[in-house]
């Protein structure tokens, strides 16, 4: 008999969309996949060379410590200082992760007992809900509404709920809404969390995918943020490192220590050559990161312009690799996404996959080359012209 915790993992909108994608493939139908937020670009050549050189070093195939290497932790701290002006102790305030999702899931095991409450954004990245469920916790949805700029209204959280909540998850630039947060918002979060004794977990995976000169802030830039929280970062999006599985978490040293203890009982550190390549990426000039931004910005502009030509007005995201698009027909998001896939051969994710408050939107991933994004827009134009 399976454990009860597995029951909620089987069927989801994502699973249904995966089944649809498989069905289209079996039928031999050609489609453009804008559903998965997986980078299609490789890491910079210098980073790949660092990985290749390290992979040929026969001494680097043993176990690594849970805390990874000092060189990688130091690179993380140096990058944070350069990028955000945030000082970190590489020994106490930095922990490498095998992808940021690794840490996002494990923090629940470290802090949530069955029945404990956690404040989870809705719509939100699915691991926040799944990790909480697997630990036996109870979700309190933080509605991300368009009228609030897709930021949670902290004042709308009942004091009795806030007083019982142990964790608050946030994610800016946001997946799926592509919303961004200001330093003043994070300062409000710090004050709120301090008042109620809540641990803030901020997912900053998309901080370096920002457009038109905009640069997102770090949660840790807010005064006293380290006293109430931690921040997760991923090399997947910033440096196109997705398959290499490397990220890190920084911030409150006591929380970092507990995550280190938990992970030391579950796994080891990441592959040493990957850690070396990650350190090389973090220490790079930043030119490749800027090139990455420009590539996603071009894709955004090509796609949104094409959709606007047929009347589908999609707000231009300031950051992330996604566009959060209002459903342009009188359909729910799932029905629209399925119809778009079957009739136009363009796959997007219905907003309801990210929670009930995601209804009315679809998420479009800007993960194809410019010409493919343009072709997707043309298909959508044709599709919408026939919807009446």
C-alpha cells in the first residue's frame, strides 16, 4: 500500500497536459512547446570548458561534502556582494543545492510538522504546495491578484492565521505571473514575518532574467531580512545550467545549519566538476548573462507583437522567462489551452495548474528561438481568427 502522501501527486493539470503532449507526439502532429520553463540555450563556452576539464580529472569522482566546496560557496558570496551588495559568510550563510528545487522541497521537512500552516502563493510554483503536502502541512493560499500587481496582500492575512503560520513562500520575479517586487515590499515582508515569527523562503530563480534595463532586487537587501529568512537561487536560468542541477540557498545562518543537517542525512554534495563549472559561471564577466537577457527580451517582443496583431493583448513581463496571458476567449484556461494545442499546435500551461487564482490566464514560456516564437504567434493569429 502506498503512503497517503502519494495520493495527491498523481493527477494534476500538469499531468493532463503531459498526456496531451504525448498524444500529439504519438499522432505525429508537429507542435511548438511553450509549456515548460526549460532553458534552450547552453552555458557559456568558458563554463563548458571548465566543466569538461574538471570532468577529465580522475580525482574529482569521489563524494563531496553536503556543504559542497569552499570555492563554490565563496563564489556564491562574491556574486551576491557584486550583484546585490549583500554580504554573506560563505561558511555559515551559503549552502549549495542540487538545483534550487532540492532546497525548496527540503525546507518543509526541516520546519513543518503534520498540521502546521504555511503561507503559499496562489498561483504559485507547484513544488511549494507539493513540498508542504509531503511534509503533512496545511496550505493557506496567498492570493496573487492582478489588481495588487500579483503581490500578496499581507494585511488581508488574519492575525490568528499569521500567528500559527511557520513558513511563508515568495517568488519574485514570479513564476507564473512574471510579476516583480520592490525593496519596499520586501521590507514590509520582513516586518510582517518578524511580528509573527514566520520563516520567509524567497525563491529568486529568475532574478537575472530581466528586461529593458530593469534589475530585480534581492529579498536579502531588505533591512534585517537575514533575521527572518533565506533566499534560493538557481544557476539553471541565469547560466543555462538546468540539466547540471546546481543552485544554492543563502541567508539566516541557523536555517542554513538546519538544512545542512537535514541534507547530510539524505544525500551528499553535488558533483565536483559541476561545482567547479558553477564557480566559473558565477565569477564570469556577466556578458553571457546579458546576452541571455537580450535573447529572452527579443523572444518576448516578437511573440507579444504577433499576438497583439490579432487583438490578444498580453502584458509585457519585466522579468522571468514567462508571459502571463489573459485567456482571450470565453473559455476556462484548461479548455483554451487544450484547444490551442489540438488546433494550432502551440502548447501553453493553463493558469489553473498553478492554483485556483490562476484561472483566467495561461503561462507562455519564452523558450524557443525568435523564428519559432514568431511562428507560434502566427499560428495563434490563425487560431483566434477562427474562434469568432
